[in-house]
C-alpha cells in the first residue's frame, strides 16, 4: 500500500495546482453552489487498506454514480429480464439525450444514460410505495459502504425536482411506449432522490468494492452478486459509464468507471482496488474533468489499466 499511498498524495497535490477545473453543473441550481476547487480521492485495495487524500471525507452529490447501485439492485430483482426494458450498447450521445428513444421505440440504449436509469428505477419501484423503494436503495448503498450515516441531500433532490424538465420529458416519452410501469411523477421522485444521495470518496470507494472482487466484499467476505454479474456490470461501466466520453475514458484511464454530474467517479481496478474521485468541474460530456485527469495519472503510475501498462 505504501506505493499507492504515495501516488495518491502526489496526485492530490498536483490537482490542487491545476487551473483547468471544468465547469460545475448549473442545470441543477443546488449543484451550481458547490466549491469548484474541491478535490478528493480514495483508493481501497484488496486487503482493505485505504489511501486517501484531499477532500476525501467531504460528502458530495453522487448523482449518476447511483445508477451502478440501482442497476445492481434491479438485476437482483428482475435478473436478465431487465434487458427487455433497457439495452446494453453505448449511446454515443449526451446523458440526457432523447433522440435515440424515438428510433428505438422508447427502449433506452443502456442503464447509465438518464432514460435507462429512470427505467431501472421504475423497475425497482414496481410493487412498492416510492418511500419503500427509496429506502431499499439507500439501505443497499449503506450496506455496501458499511456506513449507516449515508443520507440523501433533500435540498439537491428538491432542486432537481423543480428543474428536471428533460427527465420529465424522457420519462413521459418512455411511458408512452409502455416502458415505464409506474406513474411518471412517482418514478422520477425516486430517481431524483437516489441521485441526491451524498457520499464522500471514502464511502463511495467502499461501496464499489464488490465490483473489484468478483462480487464479494473481501473484508466481510459477504457475497453481493455472483462473479459473472460483477463482471458484466464492470463491462457496462467501461462501455457506457461516461456517456459520450466513455471511449475517451477507456483510452486514457482504462478502467470501468461511472461518473456523475456532482463530479464523482467510481472506478474499478478488477482484483486490485475500488477507487473514488470527486471534483465538481465537468468537461463537455458532463464528466468530472480533474477526476478523469487524476484517474489517468493513477492508472499510469500504478500500471492498473486493464489494457496493459
Ligand atoms: N440527476 C442527474 C440528471 O438526471 C444525473 C445526471 C448525471 O449525473 N449525469 O440529470
């Protein structure tokens, strides 16, 4: 861990000096208020050693990183039947794009673009009250992070509920094709709240550990999902986790990763580590700019890209 510790501290120092920080998300007013200079990183290896630096204990809005956890939960409920509702191909378009939905009869390209994630949340909601579904999502994330203190930032949820017109459009469009089962406002209520879950890099890296270790949390030896499912979730993160920036992320970082507009990225080095970075400035595709830069430096220095050194 010594080497990892050193690299993590080096990277945090380097990121502090960078002036290219990207733009914080403005379309959710509450997110526009975050400190653009924040940067945190946490790496947890197979033995549970944690290397962390910067603002690694400051919670931020996980936003679309939540889609990894809701996908895991929904696969547990619906199994492969889930793929009737949502595809597994990269979209090559923005996270909130509507264009493909018309061509593809309301079936979203993948579970990580907004439309796909809304369809996944709708599946979790079926047969439950929104409060129960949200409770299930939050309990699952707390269990994965092994931390009961993870909560929802109600101000962020309310802010998106007031301004999330694109998501309302996506959900109504899917509803018209029969892809959503529940009333649109209930599904979106759960979706906006899952996106508003606040976690620190340390908590997020903890929650991702099962994906780095064949579906198991190596500290508790608890199985979260079968190895095959963990592998497939990683594959989806690699191909679709950064929207239209997924190719660039694979090229530069070489790890499965999932970003969120709060500036977080969860990245998985299979067999080695679960990694979370957070920096709120985004690039043009809506992915954390310094988060990606930091992960690129990390995988390069440690030789962790799955494509080779
Ligand atoms: N809550 C955000 C939205 O629906 C999540 C988007 C993201 O993180 N890319 O727009």
